[in-house]
C-alpha cells in the first residue's frame, strides 16, 4: 500500500504541532491505558489501519494485557473492563458514529460517562476521542500505510 500523498501534517507542519498539542493536552488526568483503549476502539470503527496497529503497541507499553486488547471490539460482552472503561468506550462509539442515530450522543451514554468522570476528566475524554477521530480521518483519507510511523 502506498500513501496517496505526503501526510497532511507533514505538508502543513503547524497542523502537526496543533494536533499533537491537542492529543497531549487531552490525556491530562486520564489513565494512559484508558486513552489507548478509547483510541483503539475509535480506530477500529473508522478502519484506520495505522492506528489499529499503533495503539495496541502503546497500550502494551502502558501495561495493558493482550486479553483486554483482543476484546476491545467486543467490550460489551467481555468481562475484562471496569464500568468506567465501559462508559468511556460507549461514549467513544457514540462520538465516532455520529450519523448512526438521530440522537448521536444519547443522554444515557453521556450520563453514564459523567458518573465515572468528573468535569475535567470528561472534557479531556471528549477531546481525546475527537483527536483520535481527526487522526483516523487523516490517515484513512491519504491511505497512510501501516508502519510509516514507528512507536
């Protein structure tokens, strides 16, 4: 597979700085393993092979287990996730699949996330989900090949 073009963040360096700053800022106050689970789930939904390859590696570095990583796509039925992680994964799916329902982020999904995360954490979670969706969309659009960026 060959990329259609140089990655937009390489063509527009200020975009790289801005997206990296957003991604780093959004991680504040949230467990790294949670961020990587959320990033992996959004990337699976979006079909971003670069991120589906990258985020399990980053999660493993943070101490995540293979068992949990393999089950992210079936988190509702797998016994490996906490209620807070489930709430974050549900919010991730809702925010990633905005056009799949009339009410893109239902109150029930939001309220469940708000039970486990205070306002600052919830703000960071929302920003982190938004950031990975931007990265996914950029990578998919230009057909960024897996392995082009090393972690």
